[in-house]
């Protein structure tokens, strides 16, 4: 190991508290220091090149190293690095970006509220929907229904909306008036049932919850079109139209958290456009700037915007960096690239379907169960015996064993429990998908070898090697 690496690792553990990290255990091995990036690849301080199949953290949609975004930021910093939008002022990039995003979102939408992250945007959603109902004379409509295993951020409100038990376990969460229903996870919950029928049943859990709480107390339902951090849970195609029908039936607002699915990941500008929902509010962040600068927000549908603007008076909410001119200028340059290079269409017509084909083949690997893709999101479950649908004992942390093989072999693929997930940059080519699949096969074979050596598999099974 080079001295630079060990020095930075020592300072890292002495000074830097990381998100979602057990520092005692990290200090023992030292963090991997990422020093540069280009295209689909990142490099660490030891010079190792790594294929980033997670787009950073689901965000680097156009890939790393695009000078156009650097130039947009530089120009904007020289002209106007900052000004707020609180006191009847505005700035050009924020206005242009709001108009552009409304255009991408479609006829149902009219305005954008800006923040700097997905978490903040979901806090905004809670404040906005409660203000909406209070303005309409129904302040008792406060409850927001979300789902188990959802991820909506890490602030008090974001983590409360999320359905991660281990997050609720710390800090006195969830906040009041948040309810959860089960997620639409067909392979994990009821794989033997007809998928479309399961989708209708899972959406029906929302109706049950609404009736249990009382429709006159429910403000909104929130869901990620496809659950990302929960392990790429792709709902049956019947699910979202049925959710929409139920929300309409009870007049409940629908919020789609598009932080991961937005800006092209599923081959449409927003995931709800593909999956058959017309949310009243859409949360975005991440891909709006491809992660080059922090920016988030809420696309506000006409139903909410009309009330907010014409009857709502002051909405006592906002952030210092709402509509930050540099972040907005970078977002505009990012959307230019997504549009001019046809990246969203390419995901829908070419790379998304190709990844689906390659994942269908991956299903033949003895460890792989329930492999599924949608656009450039994909996941599968590591199974002990997939014919008999037997999972591994979760205390064995088999997902982590697989992830460690990926890390050691130059591939970033994430483990969520025993689900292995990817979300590569949208500029990935078919040839690069082949490169990625080779790495995935190699890491799966290495995992299988280790599991057999450890005696975790039932019996020795045939390996399937990369073509
Ligand atoms: N909503 C969704 C759907 C997300 O995926 C957020 C909100 C919060 O965004 P911010 O910008 O506040 O982080 C996210 C973030 C993981 C992982 O483990 C996923 C996220 C963040 C951190 C880790 O996959 N998504």
C-alpha cells in the first residue's frame, strides 16, 4: 500500500464521519480512497480501475468526466455564484431549469420547487401536501402512507417516510402521521402467485390502509416507481395503475419519489411515465445534475400548484440553496447532454432491452434467482436452492461475500441483504454491458466457490461461465 493511501486512511478515520458507517469496523481496514473517474470507471489511490455499475450512488447518469458540466459551472460561478430566491428575487438558471423540467414532466405539471437533495425534497413534499389540505379546509388530512423497505432519505421526515426498520430504530422515528404498507415484492413475498394478480393484491393493501385510517385523514401516498435502495424491487405491471385508481377513488394525492428513476434511468424522463401513474408530485435529485453538484426538488402538478398559488398565501418553507444558480446551470447542461446524445431513448430502445436479455441468461447461474431489469436498473437474489426457492440464512451475509468479490475484482455492484443490484450510467454501450456481465459472472463464480468451501451450499452445482 502506498504511503499516501495509508496517510489519508488514518486522517479519514481520525476526522471524517461517513454516512451509514460502523466506524470502528472501518478503522480496522481503512476506507478505499477514490481519486479520479472517467466515463464508467473510477480509480482508487492504489491505481486500481473499477467498473462503476452503480453510477456513484444511482446518480452519475451521463457518466464521469464531462467537460460541458465543468464549463457550465465555471461560467455561472463567474457570473453569479449565488443568490437566493426568498425575497422576491430570482435567477436565470433556476427559471430556465424549472421550465425545462416541467416540459419533460408533461401536461399534468406546472411548477418546480428546488432543494439540494432527495431527503430535503421529501420534507418539502410533507409540508406541501399538508399545507395543500389545510388550505382546502381539511387540516385533519395529514397521514402519508408509504411502504416497508422504501427509501426516501435520511432527514427526520425522509427516514420516517422510508420503511427501513434499522433507520426507525435510531433517533425516535418515525415522526407522527406516517403509515406503512407492505412492498410489492413478488419474488420475495409470493413468487408462486400469478404476477399480475399479485400486483393488484399489493396495490389493494393501500386501499385497506386508507379504510383503516379513514380516507378523510389521509393526505397522500408516496412510493418510488421502482424501489432502489430496497434492492431494486420491480413491481408487477398491474401495480401502479391500480395504485393510481385507488388514490383517485379517495381523492388522495400521489407522490412518486423519482430520485432514482427520474432523468432517464428507466428509458423515460420519469419512471412513473413508464409504469402508468400520474403523480401529483414528483421528487427528484441525483440524475438531474448527474451528481456533479447537489440539487433536488419537487415537480408540482397543476392540482396542487393551483391551490398553492391561488389560495395558499405564504408557504413558509424553503432552503438557502433553493434554486442555486450554479447547480441549476449544471443541471441544464446535463439535460442538454441527455437530450442531444439521445441517452434516454437509447436506454428504452437499445441498452435497456439488451441488459434484460443478458440478465435472462444470468438466470441460469446456480446462485441467481428472480433476475429482473427495468431500463438500466437490475437486481437478482442470491439463492441457496432456487428450484426449491430456499434463501440463505441472512446471518451468513452471503450478499456481502459476493460484494467483496466484486470489490476485489474491479466491479461496483451493491448488496442489499442477499439481493445484488446494479444501475450503470446511461451512456453505457452494449459492448460495455458485455464487459460488465463478464465481471458479474466472474464474481458470481468466485462467490459460489467460496460458499461451497464454507459449506453454505446444499450440494456442488454446475458453474456457468461467461460467454
Ligand atoms: N429518495 C430516493 C428514492 C432515494 O433513492 C433519497 C430519496 C434521498 O436522497 P438524498 O439526496 O437526500 O440522499 C434517495 C437516496 C443506497 C442509497 O443504499 C440510496 C440513496 C442514498 C443513499 C444510499 O442505495 N438514495
